[in-house]
C-alpha cells in the first residue's frame, strides 16, 4: 500500500500481514508482520495508525526486535493509563514499550506452566479485552502430523487466557479447543466479550470468516498458572 511510506525490499512476500488492531490515545493503531518493509529477509513488525475514513496507514514505523528473532509475529498492543504496552511473548510472559524504533522489554513474568507450553511456540491471536480488573485474550499454537495428507499437516489449537490487568501476570487458562473437527488452518480474527458471552471471529484456511457467540461458562478457565 502506498500509504505505508517505508523502504521496501524485493521479495515475494508483500505488504502487511496478520494485523492486530487496538486503541491508544484515541487512535486506532495496529501491529503487523512484514518482510517487504523489513530491513532483513525475515519477519519484522510494523506499527502505525489506521485511518478508516481515508483507507490509509499513517505514521508507520519498522520496530526492531528485542531478541533478534527471525520470525517476529503476533505482537499485541494494549493501552493502560496513557501508556502503550506491547505483549511480546507468552512463555515467559514478556511485555515491553516501544522507544524510538525499538521494543524494550520492561516486564517479565515467569510462571508455572504445563510442559507442552515449553515445547511449542505459543502466539497471541487477539488483542486483550478488559473485564473488571482482568484481561482476556485468545492464544494459539500449531502442531504438525506427518501422517496426514499434504495440505493438512498443520493444525491449530486455541485457548483463552486471563491476566491480571494491573501486573499483566497470567492467572488462568482454558483447555485447548478447535473450532472444527477437521484438521487444518484456523486463525482467530477478532475477539470481544458482551453479556457474559465470548464473541469470536475466526477463519478456516485463511478465508471464510465465521462469527461464533458462546457463553463464557462453556469455555471455563479451570486451569491455574
């Protein structure tokens, strides 16, 4: 898009991918993954503002990785008391703030977690929703099964997490779930809570977005960290 206004490199992977949208200082903001606008041949994060009326990106900047990881994805923005935080990794739970063009980690929470949390790459799927003094969001991880036919080797598991809104410490989580029984790619596109119901938008094979409403009691957060 011509409104990103960042230097490009010649790559088959173009544009901004996997945007995560949130509000800070009265502005609609986003984080997104990119290779085309990165300063290397690997995934990097672009942050900026969305102008819905003019269908444009504003004030975009490429943010340096705090760890040098080659596959940066799924950073989540969260605004609290006028401060813009970035949720960087889930295990350990690392939170940072962007200073100039670099994400600086300001908070790390170590916590008791099931063994599988340490064996898979857990990613943030959605921005977090505030309810009382808690935050709720959806995360996911992907597994492979080499015994399945081509095109169905990756399948996705999701779970809901509760955080303490004051400290961002993980408190509880649900059992993992899938949206459909067939093995395949499932991504959560959006998430909110209304009238004690989770409202989730998700896609299958990166298309065909579906809206799901389900009582919060149907996905209990019965596991403690």
